[in-house]
């Protein structure tokens, strides 16, 4: 039946779409349980990937979706890792915040708890950090749906069309409350001025502190650091 995989998702846009592609492919051969931090759930929803996640993890034993919101502060489900019930834990994408917590031994979210318990249970951990590189290097990432205020005329059509009440007019221009957005794209389709777009790319800089934490992560026992989600299948093959 393949491997039992725990797959943790944190609140990062960078490599999120690429992660879901690999996650879906692996779910055809292996059983995948998803573990989402609070921020991870928010970002998955705002990028319109919640339905995809439920298809990848449709339910049944070791095909579940676990969220911080539902698991609470104690996160009892991560006891599976301490008991060695999974063949591997994958954390992708992994924010710099999560990396910092892991390397300093902090386990206060569903994801960082899962990593800590995996270490105690001897479960291999594969981590794909968002900030992979040297200090000052830049990485290209993407935005969720956003409004170009220079093009927006404030007609309000997107406000009326949004099924999640995530858009309002601020100073006569549309503004998306991303925490309420579910990435359906209705606003983009409705806008007559082509003022709303998702997936716009931009560059962000790697901080020195994040590069230092990456080095520490690479030296942690039981942890393998990968540059891109595409490396995950091969890394799993090495575990067999």
C-alpha cells in the first residue's frame, strides 16, 4: 500500500503550488495525512487549494486533514509520530518562522510539535525551507489575489460578486481581506478593468538570521533539508 506519510504545511506562499503538485502525485501511491498550522490553513484557503487538499487527503485512516484550529494546543494526534506510525514526515513549504522554532527546540504549533515528536519516534523528517540560500540572495515567490489600485475604478462589482465577503471599498478602491479570501477567482473574472490578479511574482531577500537557521537545520539529527519539493520523491526512495 506504499508509505504512510505525514505532510505538514505552514503559512508560506513560496513553493506552495509546487508542493501540492508533488503531494498529489505521491498520494496516488502512498497514504498521506496533512497537518496544517493555523497560518498554513489560512494560506491554503486564500490560494484556492483547500478543495485540492481534500482530494489528496479524502479521509479514512492515514488520509486525513488535521488543522491547528481543530487539534488545539496539545495536538494529541502528533503522538502518531512519537509511536513511529509514519514512515516519514514532510514539511513543505516551511516558513522561516517554523525553521527558527525547530532549530531552537520550540514545539508550540501542530507542525513544530509533529517535527519534535517525529524526532522522538525516529521518524525521518524531510524539510523544504522557503528561505534556502545565502544572506542577501533573493528568491522569487507569488502573491494571492490582489488589487491594482491604479487600475481599479471603484465600480464595486467585485464586492458584490465575492462569495466570501472578502472585498470592500477603501477610499474608493477595492481591497481584498485575504484572511477571508478562498482564492476562487470570481473577483478577477468580474473586474471590467483587469485590476485584480493572482499569482503575481516578486522577489524577496533572504535574511542573515534565516540563513543561519538553515545551517543549523541541516545539522539536526534525523532531518534532511531539500531545496525544492521536486526532490521529495527521490528522498523518499532513499528511505526504502
